[in-house]
């Protein structure tokens, strides 16, 4: 018995028309794959699989292991397509949630990186707190000092805060100066110095309180907070909500 050889590529036409063909035209009664996978991908795979079986060498048929591997490959691709869809949906939901949370912060104050220390009004040491700042220590410190300066750079108050743990801490200033007078209302600046029990310097990042006056959607789907000082920061820049 003579076996005729196939001189033309049986897959060429299939690849050329795969974008418009469907799996149902290839294998009647075959099970429908998940609708979340690309129809073109399903159709192309099924057509190639059937063409491969129809044009296999009768003396050297396609190995069943090879066919199993091909089925596993299309299953993997389908799973990746489904995963991409799920991740995209989840990302969209997270962005919407972040936008809602940002809008809810309007009217509140947040701690963001900075050295500004606004003094709300003239107060005395007996009338309570009028300025709030913060800092984050890179390690535990046996002594922490906050130096408050006016617009000319002159020191008006040094706060000795003693030993502090590593991480974020906040402090308050009631407006009293080192000389015992009351500082005028306005915007001051501050710096933080910290030392360990061995006398080594401990790193400190300063944070200032800023009012949130609104939220600004970005082109990438994220949301930035509009602060009272005119700056915009992402939610990730907020160290504390006051």
C-alpha cells in the first residue's frame, strides 16, 4: 500500500484564516472551552490540532504524550488570560477604593514629610497645644531634641523629649519660647537630633501636619491629595492622619 505524501503545508491556510474561523466549524459536538479565553486562540488551537491529526504520518502517528503536552499548553494560556482579566478588575477596584478614601480625608490633617511647624495662634503654656509635628527615628534613641526656629533662622524653642523608640513619633509645641514668652502666630520650622545610648547619631526624618483640601484624580487611575500648602502627595506619603 502506497501512502501519498502531503507536499503543501496544511497549516498555512489555517493560520491565515484563524482570526475569523470558529472552533465549531472544525469539530462538531466538541466541548466549548471557557468563554473568558480568546475565541481566536481557541479556534486556532483546535484547527491546528485537528489538522495535525488528519495529516499525521500513518506509519509514525502523533505521540499521545505530545498531544497531552499541547492540551496542557492551551490550558496554561487560557489560565493566564483569565488571571490577567482578574488582576485588571482587582486593580480597577483598588483604584476606586483609594479614590474614595482620599476624598474622605478632605477637611482632615495628615502628617507628610516636611519641616514646617505652623503655630495656630498666640497661646500660653496653660492654654494647651497649638502646633504639632512628627519624626521617624531609624533606631531607638536615648535622647531626642526638637529645635524650633523662626523665619530668620533664630532658635525660639528647644524641646527635650528624652528617650524614644524607633519609628514614628509626634510632638506638640504650645508656643512658649525658651525665654518664657509666647511666640507670635505664624509658620516656624523645626529639626530633630537624636543620639543612641552610646552617643552615636540616630537618623531622623521630619514630618509636618498639613490640611487636606481636596483630592486630584491622575491619568494613571491613582489619586493625589491636595494639601493646604499647595502641594500634591500620594496616599502612600501619608504617615499619620490627625
